[in-house]
């Protein structure tokens, strides 16, 4: 099938498919005589796997590791367990961060209960003031070590 057919079958944009190829998550497609990419049924399954992993907020490096195991079905999966445990830790950290962000936004929302002039808006003033304060830097460390650039 051509890339447009794969895109339609998997509800994935063609550019995303090309990106996954460049990143080595999808094997390079064979080419027709007219230089069109040509995919087989296994591409649908692999792309569905990649997209599902992305929906679980897995980084490309994590997915690459999982695909290596998928491609070597007789290998032991202890590293897969460790990867998932680390990812669960990342998700837990993000949930805590998002809850703290929600609390901050709710407190900020209380600063401007009624519509008024923008110059007197408590939310805009708080956002402006906060932007001027030194940032403590990012709180979370990202995904598993070495999976993000």
C-alpha cells in the first residue's frame, strides 16, 4: 500500500509516518519504480503499536527499546519491565506536577472574580508578576535517562 493508504488505515498523517521512518521506529519502506513508498500489512501493526505507546506518553527512545524486544521475541523481557516501572514513575511525577499546576491556576482564578478592565485583572497581573520572578527551573527530569535529547 502507498503511504496515503497506510495513513488512512492507521489514522496517522503521512508526515508522521515519514518521521517515524527517519527515527528508525518504522523500517524504511520499499520503493516502487516511480519512487513511491510501499508498505505491507506489518506496517499497520507496527504503526499501531507506536501510536499506542505514544498515547501512553512514552518517549521515542522508550518505544525504540520496546520495538527491539518486539523484534527479538525470544529474548528475556526483564528490561521491558524495568522500562515500564520507570515510565510509571515518570507518569506519577507528572500527575503530581499537574495537580500542583491545577492548584496554582485555581488560586490565580480567585484573584479576578468579576469582569473588569484588563489593567485591573488579577489574573493578568499575577501572570505578569510571576513572569518577572526568577524561575527555579524545570521540576521534573523527563522520561527515563537518555531517552530525550
